[in-house]
């Protein structure tokens, strides 16, 4: 234990996660969060009592509404979103598609989707597909891969032709933390809608989606929300887009998002409110682990989670400056512009990462030459970060 761990008010939460008693150094919680110990019991109870005993009755008793119930919890605990605007559903990729199609349909006559070249691949690929499908053009924003999209860059790209702007809150490579309210205002001033991808911020960096006047957002639950591999994503749609004449509709109009699924009627009428973003049968089992992490974050509070996150990334940066002067920081130095991970570049990082994994130190690698340290605030200790970076030093020395 270091002094930093001794002074960390959240240090005790680490042992609530499976595996934190071992010497393994886990610096990839932003790709797949560790499971909570309570999750094993929740899964067992679900099989034995709910699925096993309630059987099909479970749908009426609680499962049918789970996308909205868990969505509202994500909204309240993590997003700064009032109830009735968030649902859990498909993968992030599928929800990006549904949200982008829904958004461009609300801006008929406009011809462009704005997206940055360093956005996560799936966001770029889906935007490209939606543009092709709807006869629109992609307008690319070029960015510095050690930073991200600024107001100046976005201002040059948006205009009266822009239907939709698609951006990530925290850049998956550099951890650049976008100024959501400022960039949202720029999109709105141009008459466009904006879709924020919160995959690398939800559960790590707080948002105030309602106060920031965000239109749409999506995000992962298997990263900082510890929902487990393949846990479903969520989508947020501002209430003002969900009601009245011209309310948003999405393209995958399945029965579970219809106004009365069990009427099984001849035509689709969207459910009132955000339920319309649901398509098919909700992934009930996939939403179990996530509920444990939401309860824990609720107990701790997002502001305390963010304070620890900043502490960890700051510690990684100062330790790397001392131990790894031959690496370059490819993340913002300023904490206010940085999310929950840190990327360090070195020409040998690809080889180094493979060797680190063999030594039970698990960071991630991102081209070009980037070692990405994802520091999940509640399950990572300061000592773990230091041990990880000491091993990086040893591995680089052994390769050099
Ligand atoms: C992790 C991540 C995704 C993942 O999408 P899936 O459909 O869950 O594979 C999407 N967008 C961003 C920005 C991500 O970081």
C-alpha cells in the first residue's frame, strides 16, 4: 500500500471486486470492467428463484419493464438525466445506428453528418452506412490523435447543411474529454442535432445531459459499468424529442417497442416515450451485473468516482514521467480535458504489451505505438498503477 492508497477515501471499495486480492495488475477496466463479488450471487439467485421459479411470469412481474427501470437508474446515477429518457437495449453499435437514423429523419433536407476521423471505428462505420442509406455525405473533422475535437474544429465543420453531429465524450485513444455543453451549443446554433457516445465516460466522468441540452447519447455498460462481456448498451433521448407532433422514431420498429406489444396488431405504433427505442425482447440476463455496479456508484457518488479517477490518471502521468522518460504522453496533461485513461507512446509498445500480458500486467495497446492504461476508479489502487509502470520499465529495458 502506498501513501496515496492510505489517503484514498475510496480504497476499501477495491476488495468488493473479484480478483483484486491477486498480484495481477489490471489496467484495462475501460475495455472490460472486473465483476463485483455480489454479481455471482445475483446471477445464481436469478437462475434459481426468478428464471427457475417464476418462469414466463417473470415478464409480467419485472422483466418487461427492465430496459426502462435500469435505463432510469443509469440516467439518475451517472448521466444527469431525469427519468423517462434512457433505455437499455441492443449493443452500442446497433443503438448508434438506431439513434443516427432517428436523428437524421428529424432534419429532412439537410445533407451532412459530421464525425471526427479519430472517433471509435464503429461510430465512423455506422455513420458511413447511415449516410449511404439516407443519401447523405459524411463531413470529416481532422483531429490530433493525442487530443480531440475542440470548439474551433467543430465550428469549421457545421453549417446549415448539417443534420447530425456524432462525437465521443471521452476519446477512446487519447482520453480527450470533449466540452459537451460548448460543442452541443455549436451544433444547435447550426440547427443540427448531436449524438454523444459516452462509452468511455459513463461510470467514470459525470455528465449532466439534461442541463447540457444534449439531444441523444449512447454508451457501453461493460466498461466502467462492469456489466460483463457483451452486456447491453443504453440510449438517451431528450424528452423534448420524444413527445408531441414530429416525435422521434427509430428504424428497427419491433414489437417490444410498440405501444401495445401483446395486441399483436396489424401495424406498428411506437410506444410513448423512450420505450420506442426498444426493438426486440430485452436482454434480461445481460442487465444483471450492471445493476450491482450502479448500486455501488450510487453509494459512492459520481463526483467522488471522478475525483479518484483524476487522482489515478495524475499518478500514472507523474510516475511515467519519472520512470519512463523515453515514452511520450499521448493524452491531455490537463485533468479537466482528460477522461479515465492515459496513453503513453513508445516505438516498442506493441511488443511490450504482449510481454506485459505474459507477466500478468494487463494494459491495452492502441496504434500508433500507444500503451493505454485504463484506470477503473473503484477497482484500481495507486500501488497497482505504480507496479504496472515499473513492469513497463523492466519490459522496455529487456526489449531495448
Ligand atoms: C467500446 C465502444 C463501442 C463498442 O460498441 P459495441 O457495439 O459494444 O461493440 C462503441 N463506441 C465507443 C466509443 C466505444 O468506446
